[in-house]
C-alpha cells in the first residue's frame, strides 16, 4: 500500500547510488594468485568472512589478512584496501541534484550492507553522501539486510512510521525485507524507473 504522505526516503548504496562491478577486483586478484577469477568469489565466500566483516564482527586488518591467506596472496593491508575497492566504478548512478531536491522535503536515510573499508572510501569520494541525514550501515548496526534489525534501525533514524518511509534497493530480497517491516519499497531498476516511482508518490 502506498502511504498517503511520505516523510522519509531510504536508499541503498551500491548498485543504486554508486555503480559496482565485482569482476574488476576478481580480475586483479587473478593476476596475484593461482586461482582463476571465476573461482575467487567461491573461495572467499567459503570462508564466511564477508558477512562477518559487513556486520562488524571482524576488524578490517584481520579480514584482509584472512582473505589474502585464503587466496595465497602476500600483500600489505594498504594494497589490499586498494584491491578490495576496485569494485567501484566512476559515478554516481543518481545525480547529486536529485538528493539536493529531495532533502528539501524529506529526511534522507542511507541503508546499506557495507564495511568500514568501502564506507570510508565512498564517504570521502562522493560528496552527495553528505546530503543524507542518517547513514544506517550494516557494520555499525551489527546486522545485514534482510535482517529486520537493520530496517528497524533505519525506521528509527527516519523518525516516522514505517508506512511513511520509501525505500529502493537493487536486490529484490532486500526490498521484500523492507516491505515485511511495513516500508513502502520498490526494486531499483534504473534512474528513469526510480523517477517514475517517486512521481507516483508525489515525491517529485
């Protein structure tokens, strides 16, 4: 059900605001180890380190050390940070002007599964992220989408009822998680589609 009056707009980060391509990092790592790029995400995934890192359960340097060890790579932490951040493409997907317009009428909340390495990089490189009134980040909350805990924290940061919040995410499961908490949520399919969704709610 579309709420009669929105008070807060929530946005995912990667794939909605900032373009990402994980293959860039896997291709770089392939040149440093004996594993083909196609196998690298499976090897990293088998360690269970990424969800632990993105929910704040492991420190950045320990995460880097263990990922590198799993791949048989010897690199410094600084070098790992650079490799790990290769996933980001020049952007953004959505223009800064959109957020400047929206923040005049709505509380803006960033709701993202992320980690301290990526967040510190993006926060420094994308001025538009400073336009958000609140940043609800998985590694700080201690919970990943689609856990109800992270949506409830976002609602608390929005300072209004769930049905007065709008959320967009490129991952359908995360959209459904938001809907389960009473948030008006849609899957992000591109800037034009988002514009239509916002206009349908009289947000633009």
